[in-house]
C-alpha cells in the first residue's frame, strides 16, 4: 500500500499547522511543543536551537547562504555547461547579421551571426525534490549537504533557462501503532514563478532544524489527524524518491540520502547536470 501523502503548498502553511492549529491529542501537542523549543543546536544545525531555526525561515540563514554560494562558486567552472532554453547567438561565415568590425579584421569565419534556439529535447520545467528526512543518528552536518547540493544545482539550471521548482520532502514508516503507518510529506519551498532567495531557501533544505522542527510537527499532525498517538520515535526513515509520483510534463529529480558530504554533493551535481543536458561541445 502506498504511503498517505500530506502536502503543504508553502512554508507558511507548514508553520501555521505547527504553531497555530491546535492538536486534538494532548500527548501529540506536547510532542510538538518539545520540538519547537528544542535547544540542541548541534543536532538542529544552528546555534540557538529550534527558536533560531524557526526565526531563520523569516529572517534568512546567512551561514547557510554562504555555504551554498561558496560551494557553487567552487564547482561552477568544473561543471559541464548547461545548455540554455533561450535564444543564443551563433557566429560563423553565414547568418542573419554581419559584423563590419570582424570583416575589417579579416575574421570572415566569425563575421556573421544568427539566432538559434539552444534547447534540449524534453521539458524545461524542473522539479527538484530535496529529501530532507533522516533517522535520528544522522548528524546535522551530513543532513545539510543535500540542501546545499540541491540549491547549487537549482542556480545552475535556472541560469540555463529552466523553470525550477524546489520541494522539500521526506517519508516515514511506522508512524503509529494503528491506522496509516506510512506517510510522505512535501512542501514547496520555491515555486517555479519566483526568484530564488538563497538565504531563505537555505533555512529550509540546507538547515536540518527545518526538518527537525516543522517536519517533525507534520509527522505528529498526521498521527493526530488519525486520532492516535504518534510513535515515540516518530517512526523510521523511508526513501521519498521511491514513493513520490512524478507530475506530468515535468522533469522530477531527487537529491538522495547518499549525499552526506562535500564530495558527494560535487559528484551528484556534476552527474545531474550531465544527465540533464550532456557535455556541451
């Protein structure tokens, strides 16, 4: 039986569910409050614990933004070039327009320019799903690299003309003793129609505190909606890539759980750009 899917249209809806909508079960309510006030910054990946993680969703996460930008700048020159979905100028010895300066220099083989469509076969809509979930023993340092890799790829493909949507997702099994035991959770952190704010996006997919506060609250909500106590350990990690359906006319990619460090992030970004576009000649 496939997992039950609980989807939030945006981060604001997820915050409202966790912080404003009361839980019917007092045990579940206490669990959520403990997650939203957890002071363990090492486990959540940010000094100040849960309150700081929640504040970063509004104020941004400069430390995470710096990590993403540094990572992107380090690898950008080593990536295969992503071919754009926009019109590009091509120079040669024939075309639509002539450059008189090239003619005067004798560069006849590059004097003419023509506009061509540099476009890959298939869709230009990219849905990037960052698997933000993990079991308890996964360190904050390991967990943040999926988000860093995903945001770096989004920047590369956005510059190539792709319309990029970023989704944070995770799935669990053994949610509770009875009822629906498998659940998956998704929320849109960057719609296709918006510009990427790396500081705010880093506070979601590149900050483990997002999953370990609001993500945990979503797990408890799923149990509460079934009228049962959530499992004391919030169940067990389930690979979301194996259960989340692919939308029509959209290229859907997952940042997998195997990305746990900088080298893994580098390898995944390079392989994914190659997969999407190939190495430009």
